[in-house]
């Protein structure tokens, strides 16, 4: 697997560039404030629909969670866009033995209260307005490996063009009381599905003024 790069100067430039890029490309960045436990790490579970997902949530971490950002991405992506590793990206090669190494690494990150680990359990890109969110099993294997010092946050992100040339992005967040240790992939998926459906409903009810 490929690990995050640690060059502090490059990391600073990456952060500045991503914040500038997201601010430039989107008319508005909307999100709801939630309470988090500063003494526990964050497992951020999100839908995956575009190149922008990780960059948007990278910026959101800077606004709300203020943790050390990490995200699991496909190995091919990590090789093609190596700069993402300056932003905390580490790779997974699905279907290979090294996948266990990636899950072990993510679990170790969650043992540190200063860390945030972003996961896209769908495993690949889907439409922004897909009706059903289906998770691959890697996320529950990560939860099985992690200790209890983490909190689960659901994020449902939607991008929409309304009356401006640039789109607006909205992230709906939910803090879960359950960390899903000892639960099944269906338990986790069904809980996320409820949040996703509620978020999508709110998104379709936005008033255009």
C-alpha cells in the first residue's frame, strides 16, 4: 500500500491549494454544525459521487472537526494523483492481500484521538442522487479491527446547480451514538441509508429565492 507523504511544506501548499480550489469552484459551501467529542477520533463515512468528494470533506475537516485528515483511496488513484498523499490519502488495493494492511493502518489511525479517517464504503463512484446506497464489506472489517476510541459521523454530500453559474455544495452531517462495533454491515448500511434519504429529501426541498 501507499502511505501518506509527510513533507510539511508540501502539506501546507496542498492544504492552501485545496481550500482555494474548492472556494473558487463552488458558489456556496453549506453544512450543519454538530457536536463532536474532541477526545475521540472520527470515522467519517460518506457517499462517493465525484472527484470533489474528498476535497470537499478535507475542507470541512478544517472547518469543523479540526483533526489530522486521512482518506482511503484506490491504489490506482494514489499512483496517478500522488499529490493527494500530501493531504493524508493512503491506498487500498481491493481484492489483494495488501487490503488487510490498509485496513490495519486505518484502524491504527483511529486509535489516535487526533485523527480523522474518511471512508467511502460504496467502493466506487455512483450518481449523486442514487436511491440506494450499498456498502462493500471493508468498512465493517475496519470497525472490527479498531478499538473503541472513535466516533462515527455520517456525511451525505450533494452538489446542485440552481441559479448561479457555479454549483452549491451541501454536506449533511450526523453524529452517531453507536460506533457499530459488534454490528453487521447491514446495520451500518441501513443506518446510513436513513441519513442519506433524509438528507436527500432536505436537498430537494431547498427554496430558490
